[in-house]
């Protein structure tokens, strides 16, 4: 949808205009998760009608692909081979299998949530803390994903941009604009509210499923344009995510490589959900003509880390 793309100077001004530094105190590490509350969760639970659940996570694959910057590792520490054939001594008290896996979850293929330790601007992280508090030896000593240990359970809202635009997918290198989101509100009959988890479908994963994977650093990617940031701030969005890495590629600004992450995380304290699978959720919303639902996002309780793989569950 047509809209005015803000200039680089305008986006740079967002670091001050949209800042939440000090809003919840100088020691705050939660950022926009402060918009969540027991009352908000209770209202979200009331949206459940029949208990149908939808996973919004992509399957973690161990196979290399053009959009996989670091292939996850998986091997069996112990398997079931031999037990059934009798090659091993079957009198052993414990017969079982165990796995090892390791992964770099930041990137373009693994569904994960970013903590506020993930991005910096001019040597600072959210709430003015110095970037050196995230170190190679200690990890994220502040603003680690563990501050979200109690989970994110709130109202989810889906903005299906291809449906609103009447296209199969948003083109690579193109941004979702605030006008798209406002048009979805009007057409679908909802309004984004404080404490919501806002999910924005670009159709990028659908295109990957149809055409195969590409390297977004070389070919590009859709995402929300930086113009959406004031709307996220105004509405008090708790978590924002799309079926992409959440920044238009190539970057539309010389001085900003990832404006949604840089302004969103560093200035606003916005928690960002990267690479969810919104395809089944989209079909469910269309079938029910209902674009709001209960959503539960539960990061792993990881010590001193900049995010976590997650399996968001939408519940109708």
C-alpha cells in the first residue's frame, strides 16, 4: 500500500521521540513487556471459544539452505539401534535415546524472540545501559531473555498484508506501511491495543514454501518499514513480529542497517518475534473471520542470553 517512507533523519529522530528510557524506572529491563498485566492476560483468556490451538513456529531443520547463516547441529548421543536387534546386552536397566543440538537462533529461519540485549545504538542498549554489559565471557549480564521467564500471554492480533493488498506476498525489498495496518483494522474489525502481540504476515514464508529458499542478504526481504514504529509506540504494542527477520532488506537507510530492531529494541524496549510461521494462523483467521486470539509465547529460561527459540501458540 502506498505511503510516505520517512527520511533517514526522521528515523534517526525516533531514537528520541519514541524512547521509553526511564518510563518504567531507571532499572527497568522489561521494556514493552511492562504493558502486560494480569488483567490484560485475563481479558485475553476470555477470547478462547473452543480451545483450538495453532503453532506459530517453524520447524527447526538440520539441513543447510541459502537463508541459513549457521546450520543447526544435531546428533544422537545414544539411539535405539541395536536394542531391537539384540546386538546390545538387553539386561541393561535403562534402554533409551538422547540427543544433542546446538544452534544460532538469530537469523532468518528459526522462530525466536529477541531480548533487549540484542541490539545497541551508539554504544548504548535499552534504558541507557552501556553495551559492554553484554560480553563474550559473561553473555547478557543485563536485559537477558530470562527477564521474560514468566511467559508472554496476551491478546494476539494478525494483520494479513497480502490479503489486504490482494496479492500473494509482499515483494522483497518492500516495506509494510502503517496504512496497511490501519486498513486491516478497518476491514477486519479490530483495533490494536496496549499490551497486544502484533503479528504481521507478509507472505514471505509462503513464497519460500512455493519457490524455495533464497539468501535475503543478496536477494532482499520484506518486513515492516520503519514508518510503522510510531504506530507501535502510540498503541503500546508489547511484542511485534512478522514472518521475516523484521527489517526490510536491503536497508533503505545508509546509517541504519536494521531500523526496526535498532529503534524498536534500543529506544522503545520493544520485544521482537522473528520468523514465526503465520500460514496456518492466517487460514484459521480467514475461516473464522476473526483476527484476535489468545497467544502464549514462552522463552526458554536461558541464563545471560540475547533471546530464545520459541513456539508461540495461538488459541481460539
